[in-house]
């Protein structure tokens, strides 16, 4: 009972409703509205792994698609009871089988999705059953003519009989037009009739099946078509019987595999549920949580309340203020204090929902890393349990609910295990507290303050021994002092802005909060005289001193936050300057590369021009207008041009100079007529620092000499050597051996010819494909683009065929 109460108090059903809006199927939406909360940590980790993999798959095109999947549960149950399914039900089963197969195929094609792959590994989609249903049932859900030969014959007879009826009725309409109220053929029941004027009913003898409201029109079936109508009715019954036989046969096939289809439906629903959790987590900008051990810290930075995020996005609610929840492993009780309407209760609900979401396989709306324990029970006492019908006051309601909480965490099944093995109840109780999260709002409220404070203190001390973590809100000052008596306790508070006299909803750790009751009362307009009297009463006791201490701690925390903000600003400025320097260095490197590339392109252009000249000579050789000697001369010209652009070899580096001033040496400065001491050796630019007398200065190596008059020999900087591509070899001559005519071939036939040609080719080949529709040229060039032996390809010279010929270079 207390478990369901906690879910309602934390508004878990409302969150489930929001998750269901991200489901793709009806079954997925129903399952999301009632999200199951696992009772074992392994199940929660499996759900989180499913969500993580679905998150990744849904980002890949085309994503997880649930097209064609329907809720076929009722149809399967009826088929299992030997019922006959309707055509649309059979069609829904077929499309569901196809949709499930597409899902499995997409998951199997992806890597690193072991959990989802295992989930769909047992998925049986029965393609033969799907094909049989589609063969017998058309897209409108009707039994198709092709379902059986007998049905085909019956429907042919039906159409023929119906045509005979129409022909006879049309002839009657033409002959007895004056007796017809409306010249149309209509139906009453399953009989074809004519609208006859009542006074002239004898003109068209027959059976009257109906009349108009006014009685002016009679719907008559002429005697001449009565036999045909009877024949039509017999054929319709035969058609219905054969239709039922086809659907009965298909229903039996469905019933034969009912367990597998029910399992398929469960697997698809699990996939849709995992996808809904992933899409909700992406919308929430949430991150994957990790369950921590008992000796690890709980870390939930910038945690937001998911329902408030929904309210902000969809209902134009206020901006959500995130909170930081950092809990050391030895802490057992957190006492949150502060003013009313400051956000204490929202903090409890946020933490409780975060624990539930992680258990149910949802990501948490917090900044990475997201780390929290796995709680076997999440129990809460939030709100007012007052009930007139049950004669419960506020205090009584709280006590009854807290009693149920204590009973739940004291169950033997919820106690800790020793060394991974089941322990006895006595050993478990003595070994560790129950793995439970307890949330208490206004603990001890609703009764005498002194008794309520004493009761709250005893209760929290008891929960420190029995529960893994307890978070309680309170106004009792005595609870704030528990931190200084027991290191398992910690204080937290909600911030209150005394300037604007409003809460900021921020959660502060380590500092107890003040209720600020008098400040809030003054803001709400309570009489000044009453406020002053209350302040005077407070000033006579120690309460005022405690508030002053807390105020001092808050001021100190504010100064630390201001300094931290200044430090963060300086760090950001340094990072910005570093980025600017990095960008400038990158720009210089890119400029240097661009200049080198321009130089290389200029050289290549000169060589390409020379190649064009030799190509002209070779074409003249092919046409018989030039000699081989001319071609050789052109080749020599190309090599000469390439040699002209080759950089001169770098001069050998000069030997180190004989005199090189070092730190501590005495040197002479001729330009100043001074003798100086070297303070630092020369840098890469030939500058060194010297001192003479009380003065320091930086001079060049060329301005100093040794005391013996030796000049410093300045080393010359080696010039960067530009890499120039080697001169290309002279192009090959086109002959009948390296020319292939593919005109008239299909693309597949042309690829076979090209494959053989490229395997035997020793140089460029000329491929004649013509212009035509362009399909052959596109196919040839697409084949060359992906062939490993082809370096590049281009259209031939205009004299060699232009765009109708492609030259491939190996």
C-alpha cells in the first residue's frame, strides 16, 4: 500500500502519461502509462541498456519504425478459441508480422546493440503465414477472388446474374418511363427494385418491398427479375460460405502459432517501450545514470524536475531551477530547512522521481556524470493526510503513513545481503540498513513544537540505522544540530533572497536555512506592531544568535561564490585568448600551405601545357603528318621545362663559426666603445643580452667581437625547399589495342568488357561509349570511379571523340 501511495505522492502516473506520448504503437502507449518498476537492480540495468541502444538506433536513418504494427491480442485470443477472424483482423496480423520483421532486420544490421539483438533473437515472424494472408485478403480486408477457385467461380456467376438483373431493369425503365418516379435502380434489403409512382403500380407488376413516407412512391421488384433475385441470393450465400471457409482456414493457421505471435507482440511492445523511453530522454536532454555502490558518492548536478520541464515546455510554465545533489557515501540523513514556498517539497519530489526514473530505465535530466544508488524501496510521506471520514488529523495522518514506511523497510526481504549470499534476518538487520530511500516532508509537524521536535529527532536517528538514505524537510532548529552530533547527518537549505524577499529555489549544502517567517509575514502585510513584538520575543533567547550565525555562514558562502564566479570569468577569458592565438596560428599554417599549393599548381600548369603540345605532335604522328623525331623533340622539351622548375639543390650548411660568445664571456662593443659581459647566449635571431656597468641591452651578434678582435661569423638560415612534382611521362599513343568500343552494349555487359580490359592494360585506355541517352556513359564512369586500378578518368580530346569517349588512367 505504501508503495502505491508513494508513487501517487511523487506524481509518477503523470510522468508515465508523458512518456506514453512518445510511444509509436497503442500497446506501447498502454505499457508506458503503467511503467513497471523492477524489483532487482539487474532488471533496471537491462532496461537502461535497452534505452541507451534504442537512443542510438533512433538517431540512425531510418530509425526504429513501427509501421504496420497493430494490437492483435484480441484477435489471437479469439483464434485460440477456434473463432473465425474477420478480414481486417487477418490483415492486421500480416502487417504486424511484416513490421516486426523490418524491426528485427534493422537491429540485426547494426553493431554494438547486444541487448536489443538478444531481445529480437527469439522473434519469429512467419513470412509464409504473412504471404498466405496477403494472397487471400486484399488491402480492404475482403477475401480476394484468388483465395480459392470455387470462390472465383461463384463471384463470376454473381456478376453475371447481377448484370442480367440490371439489363432487365434498364429495359423496364426505358419502356415504362411514365410510371417511374425516379429513373434509378436501387435496393431494398438485398433485392433490386424500381421507384414506381403509386397510382401507376399496375403498369409494372411485381413485389412491393417498401414505400416512401408520403406513400407517393412504391419500391417494386418486377416479376421478371424475381427469379434472378432469388438466384442472386443463393449465390451470395454460397459466396459467404466460401468466404467463411477461407477465413476459417487462415484463423486455424494463426491459432497454430498463437504462442509465438503473442511472444512477438510482447517483444515489439518492449521495443516500442524502450524507444519511447529513449525519445522522452532525448526530449528531456537527459543523461544515462549509473548505479553506485554503497561506498560511492551520489552525484546529481543540475538536476531538474521532469514534470516542471514538461510544464515549462508545453504549458508556458516558469523556468525550471536545477539543483545540485552531492551526497557522501557515509551520510544517512539529510535535513533540508528554509522558508515556506522555498522549494523544499519540490526538492524531495525531484530526488524521489530521479530514483524511480533510473529504476524504470529512464535517463535523468542532470549533467554528466549521473550517479546514484539503486534503492529497493522508495517511500515518501509528503503532503497532508488529514481525513474527516477516517477521523484523522494532520498529525495522525503523518504518523500512520510513517508507521507503514517503517514496517516496509523492516521487512526481511528488503535487508542487505552479506557477501552476495542470502543472510538470516538477524544477520541482515545487524549488517546494514535497508536499501531504501525515505522522503519525509515537514517531519514531526502538526503537534506541540517541543514534542514534535523530540519525535522528529528520534525518528531520524532511527532511520539513520534502518534506511540507506533519508531526506527530510523541517522547520525545527533542533534537527539542524544533529549534523554536529552524528557524522551521518547533513544539513541543506533552500536559498532565500532577502533583497527581493522571494525564494530562489536553489539548494545549498552544509548550511542550515532560516525560516524567514517574520520577513515573509512583513512582506505579506502583517501589522508592523505584531512583527516588532515577535522580533523582541525572539531576541530574548538563543534563537536570534543561531539565526545570526546562519546569516554569517550564508554571507561567507555568497562571498565564496562571487570569488568562484570571478575565477571562472578569468579562466574563460584565458581560454578565449588561447583560442584566438590558436586560430591565428592555424590561419598562418593554412596561408603557408595555400602559397605552397599555388606554387605547385603553377608548375603543374606549365608541365600540363607542355604535355598538350606533345599530345598534338603525337596526334599528327597518328595521322601520318609528322615524324617520330618531332615527337622525341617534344618529349625533350617537356623534360626541359620540368627541369627548369626544379629547385636548385640546397647549399651545404656552413661550418660553425670559430668565435661564439657564451654566457659569462667578455666581449667588445665597437659601436659603443665598451667592454660588456654576456648575460645570455644568442637566440635564433642572433640576438644576445649583455651588461656593461649598470646597463643591460640586447645587441646583434654582428655588433660584438672578442677581446682579441675576432668577429662572429653569422650562420645563414637555410631556405625552405619547395617540393615540386616530377615531370610526368609522355602520354601514351592511342592504338587499336588500348581502344574499346562499348556502343550498343548494356551497362552490365560493358562492365565485363572493362574489367577484362583493365586487367590487361599497361597504360591509359580509350573507352568509346557515344552520347545516346547518356546511361551507358554514366554507368561506365560510375564503374571507373569505384575501380581500385583507376586513378582518374576524363573526357577525350575533341579530335579523339570529346565527351563520347572517356580516357581512363591507371
